[in-house]
């Protein structure tokens, strides 16, 4: 079930105004990741009427964290490498 996590993510993102380009986007993104995942886990447990195993909580936080930060860090690192390549002197 994906919808509890999407609801949790977008509720927290709207409350913290993640998409308004705040001054410190990484902190707001981390708060959105943790709080959104928590809301998603609570919604999932409430709807399914089952307890949530610790392993599921850990895997959920790791997966959502990697998909939230992983591609952003990759793009940020790629931009950093390209900017260093364009500023480095060329020897011919």
C-alpha cells in the first residue's frame, strides 16, 4: 500500500512548505522524510489493523531515505564535478 506514505509525505511537505524553496532545503527535506514516513507507517497500521514489525520500519526509512536523498545527492555531486571540470585549466 503506497497511499499512506504518499499522504504522509505530502501533508508534511505542505505544512513545512518544502516546495517553496526554503533557505535550508536539506533540513526541511529530512524533516519531511522522517515525519512523512512516520505518518505513513501510522496510517498503514491503522488501516490494516496490524502491528508494524521493526524490520518493516527500518526498510521503509532506508528505502524512502535513499529515494529521497539519493538522486538529489547524485545530481548535486554531478553538478559539482562538472563545475570543477569547467574551472580547471586545460593543458594541450
